[in-house]
C-alpha cells in the first residue's frame, strides 16, 4: 500500500504534536516531532554553556548526536545516547529554542536528518517548515492554528501536569514571543504552504481534528 508523507505545521500550542501522534497511530505511520530536535540542540547549548552565535553553534551541531526513537511511550529523544525527552520540555529550553532554531547551520543539519527519516513515506512529521522546506512534495499538508487563549490554556495544563508552576499570562507572553520569532526569522520562517489545508483547533475536539486529517489522508490513499 502507498505510504504518504503528512506534514503538520503551525504555531506553538496549536495542537500539532497531539494530533500528529494520533494520526500516525491510526495510519500505522511513524510520528516525528521535529521541534524535539531543535530542543535537543538547545539543551546541549545550555549544558555546555555555549553562547548562541553562529560560530559556537556550528561547533556544537557537528559534535552532538541526536536520535529519535519510537517506543510505547511515543517518540523518545536522545542526545549523545542519553534520553532527554523530559529535559527538552524544561522552561529554560523553551525560552532559548527559537533563537537556536533560527541559526542556518542548525537548520541545515536538522533538515538533512528529517529528510532522511521521512524519505520513504509513512510518516507524520510536525514542525514549522515541514510543508514548505523539509518536504515541499508532501502529499498532505496541514496547517493548524488556534487562538492564543486556547493555546496558552493547553500549555498551562501540560506544564502543570509536569509539575511546573506558571500562569496563563506568562505562557501567553512566551507563546506570542516565540510565534513572532519563529515567523520573522530569515531562514525557513513559520509559514502556511500555499497548498496546505488550514484547520482552526480553538473550538474543536482532538477527535474532530484528527478525523478530519484521517479523512483527507484516506482520500489520497484510495
Ligand atoms: O514544536 P516545539 O514548540 O517543540 O518547537 C520548538 C521550537 O523549535 C520552535 O519554537 C521553533 C523550532 N522549530 C523549527 O524552527 N522548525 C521545526 N520544524 C520545528 C520546530
């Protein structure tokens, strides 16, 4: 059976990872969270006390190994062989990830790895530039959006479950700063591909958003 590439892009907190994970499960595809890769680079910078500039980042990117492995807990992210899946969600990583991911060499290396992972299809990949840069030929492109309030509420719940103490106002500020940075960077900014299907997830359930995507995917697979 034909295996397609499903690209899911959108701003922070729009529901990409939850949706992509369920869609992948239902189709028997691999789910790839590309944000985790940029987060792993950022964690390496923090741990090695690296300044965020081209010179330093180029060195670090050439000397670290990032692997994404599938497990029954979902995708696990490894940095130099160590499982960093929880650490990469830390607020200090989230704060620094946008400037790190804006660096050209970092993007070049991560995109290379993402293309390799997805080259045979059968993947649901989420990020910011999957439909525009990583796989412009993806058969199905989805662009998820949601109101800033809905996105902040979701992140707040996620962070509280993980034991982080924060407020909805603080998260709203972080999300809008990150959106601004991710949308205005020079290389591969967050953008909706011209052939992407936009879904607003502010007022629909996860079930509804995933069924819509499965419906489009099945039409392509028929
Ligand atoms: O999806 P996320 O919040 O975990 O992503 C973290 C950051 O990584 C996000 O602020 C921008 C960057 N990113 C990117 O530039 N390109 C991608 N394909 C995925 C994430």
